[in-house]
């Protein structure tokens, strides 16, 4: 398992425990093993109970954190991926298609990052091009036509800002995605599973219910980008993270998201199966509630939700 700097002592201790378990004769009754496991339990609680904002941002980007395809495999059945926007090309940074969830046929759309260097480049680090958002809209349109709920999974530092993406209408593609999601006459649930950055995240986030994993982040800009603009110094990203209020507890307080999905101690990457179970339960609960609403009620619910966001002082 990869580890962050503040996790180093814990990971080293866990590796020692694992090595001892693999040693011939090391059983659960081994005194040394019991002592190390006890120390690990204490250290695990100490490591994760008082994380600062920047450490939580790092957890949201952890290289072993479950990605959209990991949750797709754990939670859904019979996934059939659909490719291409029918305009330009296919964008691997967004995965989309139809699957079965708890006996229902649903549309599933989400950002996908890569784990190896080759896959990171292929998936463009989860930063979608215009064709990715147009592909997402195509799948949403199909779901709307056939009455299938739409479940989206957000995990991107932002939409790709490259020259080619701008030439092909990146801002228009994002704006169109916002409009399409606003008008869908089926239940829509969006979940921020890692990074939720800028318009690239919001393009999949106009939903009746917005969920957010405990250690995910949701912000108008990355801390590095914000620091570069405000102080012309990307190294001040931890300071920017403090100001952006990008954590799950901030988003719930500000009314940006509806529910925080708990993660195992230390984050979803430490126990992906448990994290998947928590997310599946949250999706089932919210989808069951939304299915009781009519198409008109779903559209109005979404409209009222986003109109109510924001605070101001006169």
C-alpha cells in the first residue's frame, strides 16, 4: 500500500505485523503479535482522529483510494459501457453506461483516474475533455428517454484546460451538461468519491441528492490553483485549502451536499469493501426515496435545491 507522510509510522508497523503473521509459527496467540496489533490500533486512532485540512485533502487524492471503476465492480452488476459522444471521439476520463443496482437498471457515469503511469496518461488524470461531457449527456438522454435513474461519480481536479479542449468548446460542453441534468425527469444522485474540482465536477453534479464521501473534497478550484492565483505561490496550497472550505463537513454545513458517507478509519483506501458497502447503502436509501416522486416533482426538487444554495449579507 502506498502511504502519505503522516501515515508512515502506522504503515511500517502494519508491515511488521504482516511479516510476523507470514513467519512460520506466528499465530494469533503469539505475544509479540498481540502487542504489535494493540500498538497499531492505538496508533491508527491517533493518526486519523485529528487530521488537519491539508491532510484530508491528501487523503482525497490517495493513490490507493477506490476510483469509480472500483465502486462500479463492487456495487453494480451487468455493467455495459457505452463509448463516444457521436461528435468527435471517446474520452476515457469519463466512464459511462448502464448497469443493475439492487435489481434496477440505472445509468452510471463518472470520472476515472488511472493507477499506473500509462493509465494516468490514458485517462488524462481524470480531467475530462468536451467529448467526455457530451458522452455523459448522451447517456443521460438515453436514461431520461427510458426512465432509468442516473447515478454519477465525481472524482476530478477539474475539466481539462488544454488548447484542444478549449477549441472544441469545453465551457459550452460543461454548460450543456448542467442544462441537461437540470431537466432530467428521472432520479439523479451524484456522489463525490475523491476530488470534486471546479466546473469539471459540477458538470456531473446537478442532482436531486448530492452525496460526499467522508474524506472527499469539493471546491471551485484546487488548493494549488487557488494559491497560484492569490499568492503566486503553489507551495501555499495548504493555506488555500484552509480558506476554500472544501471538506465534506464544510459542504454539508453550507448546504452544498445532502449527506456525508462515512469511510472506514483512515479512509476508503484502507478497507475498500467496507467503503463500498457504506456507499451502496446510502445510494439505495436515497434512490428509494426519490423513486416515490413524480417526474415533475424531481425536476422541481432539483431546481429548488440549487436555487437555495449560497449565502449573502445585505
